C-alpha cells in the first residue's frame, strides 16, 4: 500500500514533479470531486442510511421517545396531506 492509496480520490498527491503527471492528477481529482458532488442519488442514499442508523440508536436508547416521535411525524405528514387535499378540492 503506497501513500497515495490512503488519500481520498479528490486529493492531488504531493511530490509530483512532472508537469504532465501533475496536470493528470489534478484533472483526475477534479473529476472525482465533481462526481462526488454531482451524484445526488448516492448522496441521498448515504444521508438516509446515516439517518436510519441514528433513528435506530435513538430507538434503542429511548423506545418511548421513538414511539412518540413516530406518532408526531405521522400526525405532521397526515396533516400536510389533509391540507394539500383540501386545497386541491377547492
């Protein structure tokens, strides 16, 4: 395993003296950064996985609070659906 194996894909490795190799490394890092930022479905998937893990941890520590939160969220979503349906029916 080399030093560059430990770096994220979006970082240009230090110590490149060849200008062509340096430009290639910079382009590769820039394209990787664009991919990371622009890949919305992957970012949403990671965020939802983090949220699910936090919710599981919260439910394990405080089951009554988790049940209350679930009821509250259901009430808010139900209220929003009711408001939207009522607005559309008028």
